[in-house]
C-alpha cells in the first residue's frame, strides 16, 4: 500500500462525484417530466379554449343572421303599419270610419 497512498482517497472521491452526477441527472429527468406534464396540460387547456372560442364565433354568426332576419321582418312590418296608417287617415279624413277588406288583406299577407 505504500505505493498508492492517495489511490483510496481518489477512488472514494470518484465514487462521491459519480453519485452526485447520478443524483443531478435524476433531478433533471424529473424536472423534464414535470415540464412535459405541464406542457401537455397547457396544450389541452389551449385546445379547449380554442374550441370554445370557435363555438362562440359560430353562435355569434348565427345570432347576427337571426338579428338581420328580424330587422328585415321589422322593416316590413313597419312599412305595412305605415301604409295602414295612411289608408286609415285617408278614410277618416274623407268621413269613412270603417277599414276596408283591402287593409286586412295587406295585414294578413
């Protein structure tokens, strides 16, 4: 043993360094797995949010379509109402108080 006085110490130091390296590697592997899990969770949340956003856009388009149709119908009803008011006013001003069948035909169309 006199020829290798530091060999035992060097071997023990090498073993400690090797153990430390394996411990650090294990920490890095666990951290990488944790990051991967978090990324998967965030990707899923993003996909869900995008799907909900797309659905909301479709609903909004449908509501805009219904609104446009309702506005067109309201415009038509206002026009009929205006015509009826004019006819009624005309008949009242001419001394005729009853509404003719013609007006009801316009209303029922």
